C-alpha cells in the first residue's frame, strides 16, 4: 500500500523597509523577491516543519480542518437560517462563502 505523506518546511526572513504604508512596504518586498534581491536559503529555516497525511483536495492541514468545521456546522445553520426568515447577517451565509475557498 502506498501512502502519500507531505513534508513541509518553512523558510522565512523579516525584511525591514522604509515606507509610507504597509501596502507600499509589501509591494517593495514583493518586487525585491521577484527580482531575486531576496533569496531564502537554509539560514532562513525557522524550525517550522509539518509532516502530515497528504489530502488531495486541500492545500494544507488548515484547509482540511476548516472544511471539517464547515461541514459539521452547515446543516444545522442552514435550518436555523431558514427558520429565521433568512437574515442577511446569518452565520450560514459566512459558511457558504468559506466553503467556496476550501
């Protein structure tokens, strides 16, 4: 039997930039990264390693867990939503929106 197991290591580095806004700072660092002015290597390993069963329809363990919570809640919340005359701020609508991303 073949079982797929995913190993994920995270590299990260904090880059200090002078900027007038967070958006400009992020854009500056994105440009630096795209232009290879920033190249992460083994020195940027932050000891964050995840070993998990690979789930084919999910990009991460977090996505899998979020989907499980959504599936657990959505049936009861749909019933409550309908019984409450479909209010525009009901959590059921949020669950439907989240479901699109998982």
